């Protein structure tokens, strides 16, 4: 089969890595891809927001299935567009994509279906938002309603800060947002819980714990993710039962009731407080960097899973996982998540031995004359698996030290909650 993966990050590189292991894949394309995907797929330079041009390339290359990596094309309706052209697509339609594309949509769905989440208010007028803030406890969470490239969520430690950030959002700080969602701050431990969904059923697709803050000890501003490990240490059988019954299943049923059944990867970002799960956010695709660790642990042919979801046959497939622990550490450009350094050569990547337990998944990279350069804030995902998480982290750190790039930085404490000091 000929497959096309859309996207250019570490998530898409790891998806390509897993698909390449399938004996059923004839040709693998990545659009637009990066310096890492170039080694295992044919990169196609194309603006993925131009659906007509994307379709022309799909037809030209006789692509059988399209797998959408990032959220933006899904929110903009790429699945609906391609399905009308009779192209098989793995990813939710535009209506279902509102689970991530509109925080207000997600919060209202929670309210209507009694899904546990933080108390909240949704506002279009500053005066009403300000009144809500004045009556709330601190800290308080301010969220832009629409997509904001990971920069639309702020935890404010004073009411003045909350008022300022709310005003910025309502005045158009993010083009996608004319509303602001204000919610209570939940203390607890985060958990990323993944399922793959079709019209008839769903299957567990792994757990992980992401590290959003830029600094060690979870300090500093939020980022797209500085690293992750899997499985999450705090996922027990009892907690998983609650997640499924209180959050996942009511959501899937609500989407069916709307006439837009969900299809694709669904990622629940949760806060666990007193052994109770609360939904913080939904992502309508695999997480990044969580996808990188899950693709290393997945034993089942990923193409079989994708095809089963498209054909609504997930209930006939058993998804199997490696029992090893896996960790990924993100190598970022200095300055990230603010203004960061770009277009700097990264050397010595060939000195890292890559095998089934050690991989480098590229994100913000490109290649010129056999040299690799940086172009994004998150640049490389150095990923290792082992029977022991402490050892996996040490292997990733050791591989990072082999890479010569003075313009980057990374957190050395990924997995710190799960790794007991030795």
C-alpha cells in the first residue's frame, strides 16, 4: 500500500518509523516532513493548508491511505475534504475536531454529559470575564478558545495577571480565538491517556506523562512538551476504569449522538486528584512528544490499526505492547519557548547508534548537502527504551551528550516523578 503521513514534527517522524516496519507498506510519503523522515520516506514539499494541491499529490502518487499528524488541518476540515474525494483518511472530521479546536466546545460537552472537569466560564465580553475572575480563587487558568500552537494556556498567579491576559485574548492575540475560557486551577498529577476510535468501538492506545514546563523541576513557562515517558506511573486499573466510564465513553457517545462519530486517535489530557480523573483538554491526534515513546513500545503493525479504524473493525484487532519503559528527551533551540535560534548546524548525529531501543526522532530540522540544520523550537527527540526507566533516561542522556550542538538545551530530569533516586 502507498501511505501519506501529513506533518513535519517528531510525532510524524515516529509514525513514519513505525509504518516503515510494516511489510504491507510499498511507498511511504511524508508531507512536508523533515531531515529525519527523509531517511525513511519520500518527503513532499507542499503547503498542507492547500487541500486542493494536497489532493493532486495524493492522486498522482496513488496514495491508498492518508494519516493526518497535526491538529490544524484536522480542525480546518481536511478529513471532510478528502473523504468527499473518496480518499481514505485516518483522523476525525471537522465537527469532531472541535474537541481540540474549541475549548469552549469541549467544556460545554463536559457540562452537558457530566464529564468531570475543572469549573469554568466562557466569555466574549471583557466585563463579564473580569467579574468571573474577581470572584475566583488564585491561581486561575486562562485559555484562548481556539488553536494557539501550545501558547494559549496561561496559569495566572494574580488576578491582575489574569485580567491582562484575558484582555489580550479578547482583543485578538490569537487569530483563532474570539472567546476566552477561564477555569479553576486543579492541583494534582498529569496523565496522558490515549485511545484509537472508530464508529463502533475504541481501543486503549497507551499512557504517558508529558513534561510541559521548560525548566527542571517543572518550572518556567509552558511549552509544547520537553519530554515524556511511558507508561505513566499513576495509571492503575481502578483509575483506568474511571477514565473510561466517566470521560472516554461519554465523549464518544456524545459525538455519535451529534451525528459525527469520532474516528482516529483521541488523547485525553487529565489531571488526577485524590485518585479521581479530571479532563483538562482533548487532543484530536497523537501527542508530541508522547507519540514518540508510544511508537517505540507498540508491537502491533500500525498500518493494521489504521486500516481497522478506517474500516470500523477495531473490535476485531488486539493491540499489543512491549513491556519496556520508554523515555524521550526533547532537544530544544536556545530561547524556546520564546524567540529561538534557527538555522544552526547540528553535528555528530551519526555517532548515536540507532536500534530498536534507541532512536532520534527529528522535529524542527532540514538537510542541505548532507548537513542537518535546525529550524524549530523543538528540534530533536532523543528516545530510549529499557526494562528500567532510570536506565532508559541515562541512555537518552548519554546519546544527547554525543550530539554536538551548542545552540540547544534540554531537561535532564524527564521522568523525575517516576524515577526514584538511585
